[in-house]
């Protein structure tokens, strides 16, 4: 195999036996042969400056809108979207960026604690440094903004590593199974805006060729039925319909809800219970006529192991910016697929988190059948008002026929608009 790779590098116009064809981009230009990447990467690795972390920077972001346009979920709403970015720079000037979920002021405090532990280390040493962080926080746990902070650092390091090698992030974390990612609309929020009520949001989703749509419920069974019935009427019989309770019910009420909305062909019920109610999840899954999904409020592979081993859910939903980054999300996905469970990442945040989710999904194999999976791996596409998603990049991610296109270029394949970053910066 090594001789074949070397031959491919020397003669890029030929393909020795045993070496797969190089992937092509959406353009006609073929990607450089694998051998060139290996040789270039080997040369870079010999330069310690390339992979030594010189600087980590945290940028807190907030997009606020009018209070009368508040939107949200069963547990309440808000009129601001928040998050944070971590940027990494090596001694050789290689850079990367990642996104943290949640309140940036809280994340910033955790960042101040962990930043000195990463500076001076190799960009390849994330797991070792993360273990030290978790050891230091043994008595307090890490299922909070610390995990979000580590997620941003992890994605930033993957971005930098991939940029250094001149490849895409997905190429390094599992390969590229798809460059067109089916999306479903995340919409149907509880809203105080008279111009953004359920019918308007559903019509917007129905007007795009998304695979389906997810709406918020969880404020009582009667209201749930009204909202789900209306969603099915507007979306029609062919689009997938998912519902999200955001952990507002007990197991008995969630079961009542599932039975009440079953006639409307609901694809899954998301977070029917609080994340700590594992026994409730296990009992509900056995009795519910609708598949159960969860994961956005679970933070590490340790949390997900309890969900997966206990067969508490049918669809596993890690969130890259909230679960610990691409490394942790891949661990969770591997564990889920090993147990023959579906994976459908939770995506709720800004543009960098969305790009990272695209690479995460691109890297996952289809299971349980590679050629004819019963349902496609889908990307949650937030359709709410959020300029941290729509305004932060020089070139926003492309949507085409209900699919998000995997960004081209090395790393995450996206570039920040610095003026926009400063416009939304709060710390």
C-alpha cells in the first residue's frame, strides 16, 4: 500500500491498484492525490512551530432583538441569541476557530481557567489536556459551560489541524460520506411576534424542499394536538414531522401526548422528559407509539452511554458545540451506531457550530445499511431569527434543494467576517 501511495504521488495521472479514486468537489477540479497530502503533512509535522499552540482567544457574542419578538420553547422564550468563539493560533501562524454554546459571560470565565493549560501544547494534544481539566474539576463536574468551552477549543484545534494539512475537517475525523446533507427545518416556536406565528413559520418551512420540519410543543396535551394537527395540514402527508417538548413533561404525561399525536405520523418526539429522568425515558420508550429522541441536554459520552446502554431512546442527538466538540460527538455517534441506534445531531447556535455539524454528519457512515438506510442522516436547520448564524461568515453556507452543502476549502471551509464578529461582540 505504501508503494502504491508513493507511486500515486509520483504519477498523479494514474491510479495504482488498491488506491481509491480521489474524491471530487462540486467543481470539475480533482483534489490532489493522497500521496501529496501525506508528504506535505510529514514535512509540516517536522516543524514544531506548526503544531505548537501560541495563542487561544475567546470572543463572546450576542444578537439581541426587540422583546416583543420573543420566541422560544415550552420552558420559556427570549429575545437574544448568545454564543462564543474560540480562535487558536500556532507558532507558525496556522489558525482555527470553534464555537461554544450558551451564555458567553459564563463561558469566558471557564476559558480563563483552561486557556493556560493549552498554550504551549501541541494542537494534537487535546485529549491529554482535556483529561487534566476534568481531573481538576473532579468535585464539580463538567456538564455545563465548561464542556461548551472545551467544545469550542476542540473544534478550533481540528480546524487548525485540517488547515495545516490542507484537507477538510471531515477527512480527518472519519472521511467524507456525503457533501450534500439533507436538512430539516427547526421551526414552529412559541412566539410573541404577531408576524411570526405558527402558520407563518409552517408555511415558510413547507415552501422549501426540506426533508421535514420540527415544531415546539409541551404546553399541555390539548395545545399539543392543535399544533401538531395544524403542522401536518400545512406540511402535507409526505414531509417528516418532528416535535420537541424540551423536557417539560413527566413520563405519564409524555405517554399521553405521544398517544394523542400518533395519528399525525410524527417521526420522533424530542426531549419529552428532563435529561436526568433515565428510568422515565426507558419506560416511555417501551410504551410510546412514536420514536423517542434526546441528547441536547446531555454533555459527554458518559451521559450518552447511560442513555444508549439503557436503551432509553431511539434517536441520539449530540450537539457539537455543547457536547464537547467533534471528538466527543464522534465518540457518541460510534457508540450509538454500535448499538444500532440512529444519530441526528442537535444544531442550535451560530455559523461555526453549523459548519462543524456539517463536517460531523459528513463523516458518519450510513447504518445499519450503507446503501439503503431507512432514513437519511439529517441536519437540523434553525429557521429562527439569529444573525449569529446568518451574518458571521464572509460566505454563508449554501442551501440547495433542501440540502446544506459541505463547505469547500481546508479546515471547516469557512471564513469569519471580522466586522460582523466585532458588531456582535460582548466580551
